[in-house]
C-alpha cells in the first residue's frame, strides 16, 4: 500500500486508474476544481473519503505539505526492464538513474521525463531513492504516467539495453563530448549519475559515449535533476518534439 498526498499526485493516480482503499480529506480544505475532480472520481469508483482533522493527515503523510488530501493506494505492479523495452516506442528514449538519493530529484526527473516524452525510467533497486510519496509529490503526479523499471544490477541492465539496440549516453562533468553534439534520434538511454559523485565508474564503462554540459560560470556542476532535464529536452528537440 502506498500513501500518496497532494492534490496533483492523488488526482493523477485516480485518473490513471490506480486502485485505492480510501482517501483522507482534512476538514476545512477549501473547495477548488482539482479537489472536486478528486471527489467526483472517488465517488464514481466507490472509494470512501474520510474527513479527518488536519493533524491526522500530517501524521499519515509525515509532512505538512499534503494540501489537505491523502490516499491509500495499492502499490503498482513491478515492471521489469524487458517489459519496459518491449513497451517503448521506436525510437526508444529511456532515462537511467545511477543512484539518485534525493526523492525531490527523483520526482523532478520523473516529471521532466514525462514532459519530454520519455518511454520510462530505469532505477537501481538498492541504495537509491524509490517512488515514495515524497517523490510522487515532487513529480506532481507525473510518476503515475511514467513506467519505472527497478533493476537489481544497473551495469547488467545497461548491457541489456545495448543488446536491445539502445545507444547509451552518460552525463558527467568532464565528459568527452558536448551534450548537443550527439545524435539522440536513434534509440537511446540517457544515464544520469547521483547528486554528489555522479556516475559510478562501473556505470560509465557501460556507456557508449559520455557527454557534458558547458559550464560558463563559477560553479562546476548543475543539480542532477536540472542536468538531466537539459539532456532530455535536447533529445526531445532533436526528435522534433513529436507527440507520443
């Protein structure tokens, strides 16, 4: 069971048809269109809505930033890498995250992956952020529409992607090639490393090319979510921003 919170995450989970046991609504929340749609969808699907003191919603979500709404949703079925590869469009566009630790960055990257038309995310099963309520909230509900494959061995998964015909493009400071000098119109997997250390050497070895972003100011790097967004949108630009 997953506890999702915030108007957009709860609404997008309901729009996506994710089964829910119940919703919890803080008393005194002001009505507005998104909340009304949540209540209408819950009523149409027979999902009970429990009115509770706001403090109880704080306790359920472990945060005060829930916008007065939370829901007990059934966990999405796990997705394998092969499932993701089979469902990807042609040419495929996958985002691979090597040890992103911050749920905010995971959520932001998921939101950008959805906006840029990516086919899905590949994340490690261990020592990395997962799609918790905080990550879903940071994605503004986009996580409900982006397939996510959790893999036990990321280097092996990258080898499998290469065998499937994907060009593996890693992003790292000091990469050999500028990010906009690579062809992203072919099937591609974009690899973004962790916030502090970037890609692990074992991951970097599995990339066909490692690209970098030009840094014109005084700081040496960008936030992982921002850097990943630049790469995703360069791929979308080269592909003509085609609708999926």
